[in-house]
């Protein structure tokens, strides 16, 4: 009779011990499986966090008269960890064939102008992203010749989505754009009479950087906002950006990532500790059962210690293997 057959017979003869060992394996393997599952879920959550955290670098000018150039913008786009660069541009223009809103009686030139603010993505940065203003009609600009205007300015001039608006620059150059959306702030009527027309919310129009750049005397950008693929390498990207833009302030903005990452890391540490404790306790319990089983089995096999030891280990591991097969088959069935 070989050891496997003997192990199966002993398994059915000692049902109490077999049931105890089965439950020990069931509990320990369930604990290990649960902790491993939590670790895998934590890793998936971390990967999703990396993609949704919107970690970025804010690049600002040291001097107001200095603007970022297209060459600097293109160099940043080529960096390894850079996902996107959001350009911020501004230009002041004169209206053509439409009325701007002002309550000031000033004869200053700024009281006859409007302002166009440009972002590559209004959804990610600026007053729309901060919730200060929001769209009431239409959509954000997607093309160079599209703009978003204030609801009060649209009502004064009886504009609708799709209509064309014309502007004139300081040099007399004319341009036009199509209305793609209408927005409102909620504080238009709270500004009073002091602000000049160029500083009023109603006269602020939003568009694309390419449109603004064509209307500037010298094409340039007020700020650059760099989004990264991997927030964990944000500091490294900051150093690379600093080497390219030596005379500008480069600041990290990854508060959301830091706030979400810390509790996730704490969960991972606790789960890893639980996994280690589960493995250690499993080894100790099964070893203890092995010792108890060997002691009860010692007197039943043969007189030779060498043979006895060999048969005891063979019986035990044969029985353990049988219970393990039974447990895994039953686990697969219940899944």
C-alpha cells in the first residue's frame, strides 16, 4: 500500500482531524485571497488616480512685459512626461458694429475696449474650471475662430449662437469670430459704475490662443500650464522645465493627487501587513497540526525511526494534498 492510498484511508478514518484541517485551510486561504484582492484593487485605484489627478506645473512670468514664445511652448510639449500644455493669452480690442457695456463716464481709451482671454482648454483652467462662470448655451471654443461671449453682452447686441462678431486691433487690423457659446457669471450687476469697459465681466470674451496671437503686436502667452502623465514624476519634470525656462517661476500644483494618494498608501500598508500576518499564522497553525499529527501517528507504523519518520511525513503530506485538492475544487464550484 503506497503512502497516497494510506493517506486517503487515514483521512476518512480520522474525519474530525480532516475537518479541522479543512477549515484551517479554508480560513487561511480566504484571508490571503482577500488581502491579495484588496491589493490588486488598490493598484487599479492608484493607476486611475494617476490619470485623473490633473497634476500640473504653473509657469508664471517674473516681469509683466515678458511673454512666453511659441518656441518655448513647443520645447515644453516635447518633454517626456508632458501630457498637454495649456496656453493662456490675452488681448484688448475695439468693437466693430456692436455695443460694449459700460456704466463709467470716463473718456479713457480703456472704456472703449473689450478683452479677449484665450485658453487651449477652458474646461481645465481659468474661471470656467474654477466655477466662477459657466455656460448657459452652446459649447466651448474648439476652433481658432470660435468664441464664448457673456449673456448680458449677447442680449444687448441680440446675438445668438453661430453669429459673427467683428473686432479691430490697435493697429487697425480687423478680425472676426463666430459665437460658439454664451456664459454668465452671476455678479455682472454687482460691479458698480467704477470699472472701465475693458475690466467688466460682460466685455470679457473667451477664445483660442491662435486667434488671440494673430491680433497681438507680438505673439506671446501670459502663462503656461503644463499637465503631466505621471504625477509621481512631477518634481523631475519641474527640473526639466526650469532648465528650459530659466527666468520664470515654475510651481507644482498636485494637491489633489497628494490628498488622494496618502489614504490609498495607508490602505496598502495595512493590507500588506494583514497579508504577512495571514501567511505567518497559516504556517504556524499548519506546522502545529503537523507536529500533533506526527505525535499521534508515531506508535502505529513501524519500529524503525528512519522508516517511521519517512512514513509519517508521507502520510501527512499525502493527506494534506488530498484536503487541498478537495478545498480548491469546492472553491471553484462555489465561484
